């Protein structure tokens, strides 16, 4: 994707840093938030889906609690985050309501995206919110996260969310113009980087640590996030949130900030992940007609396609799809447990509730999570 293609983006993840949101730690920057909300609302009017990843809960909590320095103990950080999160939610919801839009608070931990079932649940929830024309506001669940399960920074969280929802573009708004080839505060001849591959080996040497003291991330985490986002085909722009109409200008293709482009096709990245990144937990055997139909027509795997279930597996785990002759022809992430599939195989989705006592997804494996081999 080139900058000129940004206007064609269908789904964008926008991450806003702590220093920007809290005006350097003085409290929520209401004027800046209002401006960003106006720009995001304009994107919604263009038909672009937006997911917001917001830092600033701890910093806002510090202001509300009258703390002058960032707490060092985990329980104090968690308490500050709990207080600050209320301010973030209130601020975004009230301002988006002025544009006829609603927001939804989504708090995640690393476990939510490493566990396959919770990963699928998080993905399904976010996609449902987008279908309802709601803007998800995502933050790390600092109130319960521990050092062992932290994302480390919300730049990483933004990249993982971009992977999760298969976004076209990740925009990271920071208090700096973008990426330089050296620290501009130290080297006067440092050159600004307008465009570079997210996988360029020179990037790590260019990035530095955070100097604001408010967040956990610096330019190094933003570079790492861009590399992570690129694995699912999403490109990244790192730009100053203080720039006028920065979001609108990025989407318009203006050369603002640093553009870190992905060299991976989204479908190829997802196929590689499904085919090689997960352990097979079981098998489902299909009707001959279903195998032919799936090969000819791009569609999801249905319960009516299945004749046999082999193995014990849970929702969100990887299963292999076998032809009537027992030959693998596809694999994907299932929406039901093996015991449940054994009960509903051969049945249409309208019968699921009567058989299982509930009905969740219509498909056994959604097209987005199904790969032919």
C-alpha cells in the first residue's frame, strides 16, 4: 500500500499516546481530543471503520489522585489506571456523541490475544461493534494486568489489534514528528525518515527510548509495533498528534510523519500463520460435494458439510478439514467445541439452539479463518 492508497482504506487502527492525551501529564487535553474525534467522525462518514487504541489511563489517574510522579509499585499503577480509565471513557463518549456516534470500552490483556478462544471472542466482539457503527476504544486492562502479562506498551497493543481485525492501516500519534535516522536532540544533522520498509534492518538503530516519562513506550516500541503490524499486511504511519488535522491528512495521502510500509500481502500472512503457527487439535471430515463447493466458491465451512469429527478440541483451536477420502484440503479455527460439532454436524444453523441449548456463530469455520491447502 502506498500513501495514495490510504484513502481506499476500509479499516484503520489509531493509537494515541499518553503524553498527547494528557498534555504532558497535566490532565486530559480536551481540545486535542475534540479535534481527533472530529477527524475520526469524518472518517466514519467516508465509510472507514475506526478502532481507537488509547493510552493515558495511568497518567489521567495520576492527575485525578494528585500524584506528582508515576507510581513504582504495581498495585498503585493499577489503582491509578482504574481511576484514569473513567476519565478517558467519559471524555471520548461525550465527544463522539456530539457527532451521533457511540463508543465502547474494550480492555484487553496479553492472555486475551494469546488464548485462541479468547482471541476469537475478542475479534468477534470488535467486528460486531464495527457492524453496529460503534467506535471501540481499546486500552490495556492495567487494573488486572501483571508484569508477566503486560503488552509492555500500547504501541504493541495497537499492532496486535491491527492484526486481530485485519486493519489496512495503523496510525500511531505521538509527541514527535516521526522517525529520524538519529536522535535529533543530540545530532543536529539527523535526517527525517519519510518512508521505509517496516522490516528494514536499519530501523532498530534509529529508534530511541521514551523521554516523556508518562508512557512505557518510546520510538523503539513504535518501530517494533510497525514491524508486528506488517506481518498481517498493515502499513503504519508514525506522526505528531499536535499537527493540525493530522488524521485527515494521513488518510488523504499527504506526506506527513514516517510511513513504514508492509511488504506482505494480508492473505499470505494469514495463511502462513494458520498453516504453520498453530498446533492441529483435531479433524473434521466433509461430504464430497462440500469439498468441491468449498474449492469452487469462497465460503465458510458449515455444519451441514461435516460427516465425522475426530479428536477433542475447543473453540478457537486449529482443525484440519479432510475430504471424504481422508485427504487434507483445508484447515482453520473452529467456532465450536468438538463435542458440539459432533451434535450439530449435518444440521443447519437454525437448529443449533434446539440441539445445543444456545446458538452462537452460524459457521463452524468462518471464511476469514479458513485456508485451503
